[in-house]
C-alpha cells in the first residue's frame, strides 16, 4: 500500500509546516506570558504574531470542517 512520491512529499511538507506553526505559536505565547522581560517593541510583534496564529487556526479549522 505505497503512496505515490508526490503524495508522500506533500504530506511531509504539511507536517513540516504544522511543526513550524506550532513552534512559532509556542514561542509567541511564552513571550506574551513573560511580563518581566517584556518591552514595547517585543510586545507589539508578539501581539501581531498571536493575532495571526489565532486567525490562521480559525481559517484552518473552517476549511477542514467544510472540506471533510
């Protein structure tokens, strides 16, 4: 039951993208939670990242539920 190489590569890229998304979101969440070391510029970019990943997760969830 071998999958074609193209499907295997596509799934590998999807897994890699999900890993990068999860790692980035974890870093952003930790920066938001660390009030002691927070500065305004870091807080600004952290808020942008958090907003991005919230919306991105919502879009992925909507697409997944409507396509399956």
